[in-house]
């Protein structure tokens, strides 16, 4: 037995005890304040930005897609749809902006899913922080990606001859609207990301939703050329409203009702899907 | 529950589908003690810890930490508790310093304070050299230490450690044990789970043994071990030794027949007191019986389990009748 016996460790706190349970209990507050929530979200955004900088391949989609798609679609469809490329650009550039921003949303969901499978999320769950912070943080960091995607599309457009009549302010407005809408819609994909079993599944669902939504819209073709039933769908498709609003701002410098509807739709999406995401995240524990 | 109770839980239950992972566990941990939860894989140790740490909803029963209800006030519980899981929960893409800084910021430290805390903890855990290396380059022991450091940023009064040394080499394990003792010396209360009897024995003031979601025994390490039986002296007799004579000699010393395995000339001698081992060896020498090898085996977790539950820790005997000895050692 001698091999097993052991001098018991001192169980009474040492004289220099630095941890005081009673004080800790008294200090502990019951809820996270809004200011703490914002600060925690920003800390999470810092983490996401660090990760982006260390994994530059995360920027591939927001750089290559605008470069490639803008040039490709303009030169392939330009002649057929608008007679020539120049006349097609005011139609297609806002369309590509909307499409790029939406596909960027998708990777928000995919990356959240990948992230949630890592050990560090266990710690986030155990920390006394707002439950929304680990979800909203990466999304705040993703604003950078939306900004790159939207701006780059306009830049490529201008290089190949697009002259937006809305002027710099109109284009800026269009970019901001696209960034806001992208951020709002990303909450839907964040929710998918929490619910799905794997990152691959998120990608699968997202493609299934996004592909029809972006192509069955007014992003690439004038609505007048479409058959009746499809035309109705396109009219109600929210992507069409985003595209129209972007066109109104960039091409005409007008704050049209389309802009208002798009903003409203974005707010509604956030109001529904942000709480839904937080709820699912809590359950996911 | 008294004012000095750190963890108080009654009738904790957690079911997954029809399976009761935790099946009515009561637990009381006093402030300033190291409490060990001992059990094999799948016994429900981690599930119990997760419920107490607000990471899993409690299906039935009640739990409180320092008098704060776990189910009703999860946010307050999270401020009282540091949790270090079985797998390092730090961010692989960040450096050690960045990890600790982030966790400090998230818990309300100012940027400069978070940096100072990170620096202090890295020094305390002997990780200064690796401070600016990505975690991906860390060894298992370093990750565990960083993980524990991350749980201590706000100096919580209660620390949960889920199998803190599983997979560590003996030297690193010893370091981890020292660190845990230091925590308690600072006034922390530690609740740890382990699969190793010797770890619980080395560290814990009290142990409860968990099997299939139930507590089958509780007591100090000594109480637990004496309930299980004592060490065994394993003798390998040299070729040609008189086994019959050896058995008689040993029997006279310990007052109990040893278990002989004649084919391999092995003999297992149950010992009441470890001192008896010396007497046995001296008696064998005096009788001129040569010995090839000697070892003293401590009771293993398997033997503890066999004694307490009537089945071993393996998965293979799920069919055996459930014989939970309602053995409560106080």
C-alpha cells in the first residue's frame, strides 16, 4: 500500500488566497449589457479579420468572381441582349453586383459551420458572453468582403467601358446598399450554417436557393423578354428589387422606391433571422 | 448545502434519446477542495460536467454553484466558472498571446489589461517562448496548458477540468498536477474527471466513482481503495523452484494461501499491508527459494470497478446483470 499513500494536498486555502468566491458571486451580473454585446462582437470581428489575413484564399471568391463574371457575361451576352457590350453594361453591372454579394453571403454560412466545428467554439459557449457575439462577429468582419466584391465589380465595369450616370455618389450609394443587403441576407445563411450538419451541406442548400434566385431575376436580361409566368416570379423575386435599386442608384442617381423596399426587406430579414440564429445556436449546445 | 459548498447537485438526469447518460447523480463539492469524478469512457462524467457548466440543459434534478442556480442564471454561472475540456478549446489560427488576449477582451478586460494578463499567464504556464507561435505548432502538453491558462483569465473561484491529463506523457502529467495543486492553494475549488485511479488518488481530496450515469461510490481515496482491497505481490519463481514449498512459506507469512499459476511458476500474494511484501521476500530467501522477478501491483481502475459494480470497465459485458452495490462510504 505504501506506493499508493500520498501526503494529502493542503485543502484549506493558503493565507495568501487570491480567489474569493463570495466576492465573485457578488460581482457576477445576470445579463449582458448592450455595450458589452457590441464590444464582444467587435472582439469576435477582430478574430475573424485576423483569420482572413492569415488565410488569404478566403478572398478568392470576392476577387475572382467580380473580375471573371463581369467580363465574361458582358462579352458573351452583350451583343445578343442589348445589341452591343456598351449598351449592356448598365444592365449587367448592377446585376453582377447583386449576384456577387449574394454568393458572398453563402460563404458566410459555410465558414461559420466550419468554425463551429472547432474546439474554440466550446470555449465561446462556456464564456459569459452574449450568445449573438460569436455569430455577429464574423459577419461584421465579412463587411470587408462585401465591400471588396461590390466595389471591384464597378471597377471592372468602368474598365471595360461602363459609365454610371449616377455619378460617384450614386455608385457609392449602390455599393453601400449592396453591402447592407448582403449583410442582411447573410443572416439567413448564418442560420443555415448553424442548422446544417456539415459545411458541404450548407454549400449544397445555399446553391439550391441562390442559383434560381439570381438567374430567375432581372439581373442579366430585360424582364420584357420573359414568358408570362416566369415574368411574375421575376417581379416578386427580392433579388430583382435589389438589382433595380442598384440600377436606380448607379445609373440614375435616384433614391427610388425600389431602394426603400430593398432596405425594408433587409431589415425584415435581419429581424427574423438574427433572433432565429441565436435561438438555434443556443439549442445547438 | 452550507455556505462553504461550491457545487451542489441533486438528482441530475440527462437523456439522449432513450439512453440515460446521467441517471440521477447527487454531488456536493466543498470550497477549496479537489473533487475527483472517476469512471471509464462513457460513464457520463463529461455529460455531468457539461450540465453543471450550462453547456447542456439539465433534464431533471437541480444544480447550483456557490448558491447560484445553474438552470436559472446561466450567465452568472459562466462568470464563476473556468472550464477546460478534454480537447483543447483554443483557436488554432491565432497565436497563444492572441488567444489569451481575445478571451480577456471577451470577458471585459481593457486591451492593455488583457495583454498584461496574457503575458502573466504565459509566464506562469511556461509558454513564453511559444507566445507568438500559432497553436498549430504546439505539442499536446502545451495546448493543455494554454487551455487551462485560458480558463484562468478572470480568476474564477471554480475550475472544471475534464480529463486534464489524458494523452499526456508522465512528465507533463506531473506538471499539470502541480498546476492544479497551485490553483487550490490560491483558493480555487477544482472539480475534475479522470479515468485514472492514480490521478484521482494523487490529486483529489474526495472521489466519486461514476458508472453508467450513476454514482456507485464516494469517499476519500483511502476509503475507496480499502473498500476495493489492497495491493498484490506478484512473484515469478525461478525455474526449478519448489512451488509447493514457496506457497506454504508465503501462506505462513501473510496468513492466506497465495494464488498459484503452476504452468508459468507465477504466484499472486494478496497483501493487507505493503510492509508484508518485505516479510514475504525475506521468508522466501530464508527457505532458499529463488525468485526471477517481483512486482507489487496497485488496485487498478478495473479492479475498483469490478469490486464496486460487479462488472469491469470494458464495453464487452453490457449484458451482465446490473449489480450496483449501493456502497456509500462516508
